[in-house]
C-alpha cells in the first residue's frame, strides 16, 4: 500500500508543480508460481490469512510515519519542493503523538487562488493547503470518509467560487452527501 493511488494529482501550470497524495504502509507478500499457461511466471500473493498489512495489534503501521503524505514535485526539475504529513489518527493525537498521516485514496484540486484542497484521508477530514509551502491552513470534519476528488465551480448568481466534495464513507460509517464550501 505504498505510493499514489487512484484519484490522481493536481498540476499547477503557473508554477509547474504537481501535487500528489500517497499512502506509506508496508505489506507482507510473497511470490507464487502462476498457473500453467499464464503470461507471467509468478504472481504476488498475501502472506497471511488475516491480511497483508504490516500493522501492530491496534492496526497502526509498523514503520515510522508519515503513513500518508502530500507532496509537491517540480515537473521541470523532478525535485520535491515540499512534503506534508496527510491525515491524523485521533487516538494518537489524544496521547500527544504528532500527526502521523493516514492511508488515503482520492485526488486533490488546485485553485487559481493558491489553495490545494484534498479529502481522501481515512480520518474523515477535508483540508486546504497553501500551494507554495504545503502548510495546512484549513480543516473541517466530514460526516464520513471522502475517498473522492473535489471539484470547483462559480455560482451563476452569487459569482462566488465553491469547492464541492462527495462523501461516501467506508467501513462502518457511510454517507450519501455532497458538501459545498464557498471561498471568500
């Protein structure tokens, strides 16, 4: 469960930065001989009956954080401009442990006003980051997880810019909500 997943990233044509979220959670796997007639000789398989994630008894990844990240990459040079931890584990925050990042699926949205919006995280939050620094500048709790990519539009009457996110949920908490936030 390492690297970027579906949902893709955002490209800023002004700065030539590409913004991508990633999960950094190790898995156990092994290579097994493929069935006769397959196009490949071996296939990856999960290592245990209980799953392949490399986690402790509480379900926390057994490697150093960040377990989720948001990265800005300069597409002209290939260099990383900044990287921010993406997501929190509330139970660990309550114990005084700084943000660890979390598993995430879904993409981001960059606006002309310099904001990068992303939900995607398993902590049910919607966030805005400063596109230049990677500093998280706004966070709101959603009714469930939003493994979706935000979109933006301008209201035909109000002429305000809105950012919308679809909240579907996962696990034991589901939602069928579209939430729109207006920008000042």
